[in-house]
C-alpha cells in the first residue's frame, strides 16, 4: 500500500450510524454479541470479531463492504478490513 493511505477510508464522506444498537444477525438466532460495528456501505449493524459469530467481518468479506465504524457509544473510529487500517473521526 502506498504511503499508508487507505483509499477505502478516504472514500467515506458521510457516516452511516446505527439505527439500533443490536447485531441484526445475532437477533435472528438469539445469540449474544460483545461490541457492534456499522457497515459504511449498506448501514447494517453487526457484531465485532470479539463476538462469537463475528458477523461484521464476515459481512465485509462476503459482501465486499470494506469499512465499518464502531457503533459503541463514545467511540469515534473507522476500520478498513481490506487494508487493516483505522482512522478516527
């Protein structure tokens, strides 16, 4: 990667925030989650990699949606799964 710049993070101009503070996939299966992430491509909120199901990273890989924001109150950062880079906002 050139100069440690992530084109996926740079492409985000408007943030999609969670509509609800639940993992949309864990709710369907009555599973629990640790922390939540919101996809910046489609807006779905899913559980993080510390959660048993790791829905957010699975979604990023399967859907090709590279960037999430933390949906946790007080956290203000984005993560790119492709380039494994973080940015604060």
